[in-house]
C-alpha cells in the first residue's frame, strides 16, 4: 500500500475514488459547512447570554447560584 492508498479510497462498486468528492454540489457543501459551523458556535452564544443572568435568576427564585446552574 503506497502512502496515497487507503481502504476508505478503495474502488468499490466500480466507482472511481475521485467521484466521492463530487457526491454533493458546491452549494450543498457550503450549506453543510454552514450548519456544522453554526452548531459549533451556538453553545458559545447560549453560554454568553445565560451565565451573566444567573445571579438575577437566583435572586428571583430565592435560591443559590449553584442550584440555578
């Protein structure tokens, strides 16, 4: 097996390995990257909005910070 060969790139069902990169159109690839990127960034936005409000939520519920978290 040379350095460029891989079991993932093996010729299966008569399909050339190069065609695996053409499975999605360029527009579809952009949307996939956008959705995956959004899924990675979204938790940071949620944390940035929720964490600063913990003291007020704890005060409103007559509780402690640890219980609210």
